[in-house]
C-alpha cells in the first residue's frame, strides 16, 4: 500500500503528464480530425503512463491502472468537456488529478 506522500506524488506526476500531452500544440502535430487526434493523444498518454509507472511484478494491475487513467484522459479531452470547462487546460488537469486521487482512496 502506498503512503499518502507517494499517492500525492503519483497524482501530481500523472497530472503533469496529462497537462503536457493535452497542450494545444500537440494536437496541431497531426493534421487529422478531432476524433483521430483525441485517439492518438490517448494512445500516447497510455504508453507514456505505462512507461513512467516503473517496474512492477504485477503487470495486470499496472495495465489496469494505466487503462483507467487513459479512459479518464479520453473523457476529459473530448470537445464536450473542453467546451464545458471553457477550454481551460488547467481546470481539466485539476479535475483529472482530483478524480485520480479520489480513485486511489476508494
């Protein structure tokens, strides 16, 4: 079981990764429709999250946690949520960190 400090560190690191992958200029790297851009960004986020989790003997749990974080990334990156939060990346990142942290304590 992780300590409180470790959980906060994990949430902050994941939030930073969320912020970086969700920066507007990263969407401009690909000249695809919004749907394809979001899917590509989600795949990039999944790979980056998986690689930053470090070594784990329990790969199914690592993959499961990476999938949960990636689905959350996908949901918070949709145009609907983006519009709902006034295209504010900082608010979306804060929501991501809050949900991720709450999930760790459930």
